[in-house]
């Protein structure tokens, strides 16, 4: 793989990771636990329930895409294979041991990645039904995978051209804006309740 092509794929991978993080954080923000917020969102559950599920599926799809083994893709696996084949050109600031660390991270997540791929191929791509309480992929697992992906990506960028991407802004924006939507819905519910209270009074 040429240096410019490696750079291009790294940049595309960064976009995939960014969107996956945004979907994940927004989904997490809609998984409200307090009763008032839950009641507020349930006023428009015809929108928020499918939106929440869609964000989760898109999270899975983006994370699965990031680990596609097809050599034509932008996955860390493909980029790592290219780097190991031509470390001096593609990742001149990395040692062989450092590249092996990423290989171990990918290996450690192999079972989860397989489950994500199965979800993508069998459930999402083919529109099969899946129960909302399906527990084959757990929140903590996905959260750890997101952190591992960010770490692998930034290591590859650093070793390739000494760059670094902070994903904190996209996380903060998604968290803030999702929380604002929840607050707006709570305010709307409070307004409706006050109106009903006034209407019910003699």
C-alpha cells in the first residue's frame, strides 16, 4: 500500500469512528433512567423508540465496518497488515512490538467483533426481528470497544504522520444536544400537565 493511500484510509476510518461515537453517545443519552424523563419521551414514543433503536444499530454497523477484513476496506486490521508489511514507509515511528500491541487489541476483541458482524449481517442487513432486551452485546463491551478503537486509531495516526485526533468534542456535542432534547421533552410534559391541572379545576 502506498503512503498516500494509507493516509486516505486512515482519514476515512477517522470519519467512521467519529460517527460511531456520535451514534453511541446519542443512544446512551436517550436511554434515560429517571422516571420523569422516561414519561416525557414516552409522550412521543412513536419517534423516540425507533430513533433509539436506529442509533444503536448504526453504532453496531459503524463499529463492525471499522473491523472489516476485506483488503479493500479502511479497517484497522487492513491498515495494520499493511503497516507490518512496510513499517518503514507507512508507520516509520512505530516499532514492531508496538504494532503487535494493536494486533493483540484486535485479537482480544475478536469474539465481540464476531457478534457485531453477525448482528450486522443477520439482523440489520436482512431486517430480521430482534428483541429490544437482547443481551448478546452488552453496554460495557461496546463502551470498551469504542475506547480500544480510538486508541488503535490514534496510535496508527501517530506512527504514520505524527497526528492525533481528539474525539472528546463529538462526544460532548452528542451528549449535550441529546440531553437538551430530553430536557425540552420534559418541559413540554410539565407544560401539558399544568394545562391539564388548570383545566380540571372547577
